[in-house]
C-alpha cells in the first residue's frame, strides 16, 4: 500500500506541475518499465499455459493475439473514454506491452 500511495502522490505532483495528461519523463519511464515487465511476465505465462494446459503451439498465438486485441481496446477506446487518457499516453502504454510480444513472435516463434 505504501508504494501505491507514493505513486499516487507522485502523479498528483506531476499533474500540478505539468498539467492534465502529462506526467514527466521520470514517472512515464517508471510506468512504462512496469508495463514492459508485465508484458514479459504475460509472455512467459502464455507460453507455459499453451504448452502445459492446451498442448498446442496454436494456443500461444491465440493467447498473444487476444492480449494485443484486448490491449488495443483498453488503450485506444476504454481509457480515453472512461479516464480521459491522451492518445500519446495510450500509444506509449500499448507499445510497451506489444513490442515485447511482437519481438517474441518474430524471433522465437515455436
């Protein structure tokens, strides 16, 4: 809980300093680092699930494609509509999630 409160205070300071929709470079880098880490964890989980539970190489592609579709909906439709998220932030978040998935699919296709 302490980390969450600290993050929320940092966001509030950034919004006062830079205005609505801007967080500054340090806080943006912090956020995108966690998005990138989450993407890597999702890739490992999807690969493990597809191998151990589904037993199919195709299941991995379905899981990763479903994640990309869900992320696209979230970042470009849901977040702007519900939270007023700017397009630039949505693109950065989407890229931090999708770039590792695309990299994995391109270089480590099963």
